[in-house]
C-alpha cells in the first residue's frame, strides 16, 4: 500500500486465490451448510489447538451463542472489562444476565486478576456466573491469573479472542485453545487479521458445549437421531429414523455461516502466518519510530507472549502537546491517514450509563483518554509506517 493513497486504520487483504475459492463455491452445488463450513471449522480448530470449532455469522453471534451454551440468564451476573467493544457486554444482556464491569491496565487496556478480584469484592451478593476476558489489540490477558480467580469463585470463562487470532500467551498457550477457559470467541470481520466479510466462531474442548453451540446456531433444531426425544414421530415401526424428521429442542437462532463465507475464511486462514508476520513487523517498526516521541507519545505496554497484532495503538498525552484528539485525527485525515479510537469505555455508553449508573473505572478511562489506533494491515509496508509517524510528529509539533 506504499504511496500517497489514503491509509485506513484497518483494511482487509483479499488476493486472487481468495476470490478463486469463493468463485468455486458459487459455481458448485452448495452455497450453505455444505463442505466448506466443516472444512473451515476443522482448520480453525487445528490452527488454535482446540478440539471443537463452531463457525457462525459474526463475532457478536459467537458471543451470544457462548452465553447461551453456558446457560447464562436472568439472575446471573457476568464480569466484563470496561475497555472492549460493546458486543462483549451485550452478549450477557441478550440472555437477560446482569453485567458488572471491571477496570483494566491503563497502559494496555487488559483486564488483570486484581481488577477481577476488585469487581467481585465490590458487589457482594451478586450471583456471578461468568467472566469475559478480552485479548485486546492482539495481546493476551493474563489467563493463568484470571483463571485462578475464576476458579476460586466458581466462574465460567468466555474468552473474547476477536483481536487475537494466532497470538500466543506468555505461558505458551495458543489463544483459542481453551487451556484456561470454557469457550473462546473469534471474529472474522474485515477489520480483523483474516476476513470472511462477516463471520465468527467459537472454540471449546467440551463436547457438550460444542453440541449446545450447534443447536442454538440453527433455530434449536437437530437432525441427530441419537438425541431425538419423540420416538413416535422420529422413527418408523422398525426403529429406523424417518428421513424427513427433525426436532426443535430449544429456542435458537439463525446464526449459520454459509459456504461462501467459509471458503473465503479457509483461504484467508492459510495466510495467517504471513499476515501475522507482516503485522508484527509493522508494529515493531511503529514502536521503534515512536520511541523518540516519548514521553508525549508511547506505545502500549507489552503483556508478554507473541501477539499477532490486530491494532497498533499509541498512547498520546494530547494536553502536553497542546492539542486535542479530534484535532489530531482530523489533521491526519487531511494528510490521507486514517485513525480510530478503540474503544469508548463501556460504562460511558448511554445504554450502560443508564443501566449501571455513574461509575468510575480509572484504568479504562486513562487508557481511553490517550489511545489512538494507527493504520495497520497486511497490505501496508514499512514505508507506510514511516509516513504515519512523520505525519503524527508534524501534527503534534514534536
């Protein structure tokens, strides 16, 4: 992408073989619920080292399915970091559960074990059932520490891995292998490392959770005769399953991903090592180029492990630079450089402000006050990084 064209803060990279994979499905006999779906699920499970993977229509539907699979519902309470996209918290609200927000590290936005403990202690009497750690920007949260707290309080764990496909935690766990949690959720939105257009997935090592995810993904309907409950209608006089028969055993949703999406996802997944290497090389270049701008501009702190970076975030002291974030973003856009803020703290969103009241979470607020996502994609070059940092330096007057 080198040159003087507009640099968005994120961008998919679709190549000719991706298009060919989609075209092959579109010329074939099956557009949905076909072999590309099963092939993508198998490839994803192998990539992250989980026993099961269930693909679905989006990262948000994946979060919702995970909540359903764990039977999260009214009277239960979910613990969610305040620094994340709204969908992480919304999945608990979709099923009628309460949300309690935890604070995060102000220098990288990640939930820490102490943040989880503090949130639990601050809400005595709540029936906490789940915690939803977020692996932010590509970096992993401290899952051994968070899992220890979760186990001590009897909590189930849904890891939001939407930013971290391909990342490896400090303890060597592959993000999504469910070594420490019950369910791991991914997104394949075009902003992410690999793209399906829209798409998501859940991984787990629990066969019962896998079965529940698949049931809720498709209207609560099953055609598996091994679990039929109505023998009279499900089987003929000889006990053979009737060929047309299905059962709706629970209230589910149409959250399926089609073969077109999965063909693209499968092609993109094969490129994860290359895409990850490019992104990591670019973030390394960013960190080196930003170093002279300290202390007014610093990269987020590293949590350990080997991240596959989804976002390249700089923390900027706008007041010390005599400007505002809006002025910086507008000035960079005028130079053909796109930026974004990821994310507004959950407790400042009007829906959650009305729901939770006025609360203060200083770590999340401090991270938000300074964060700015700079352009990052596998379509970029190190020359693009230099252009971004030069523009940022000029705009900030550093």
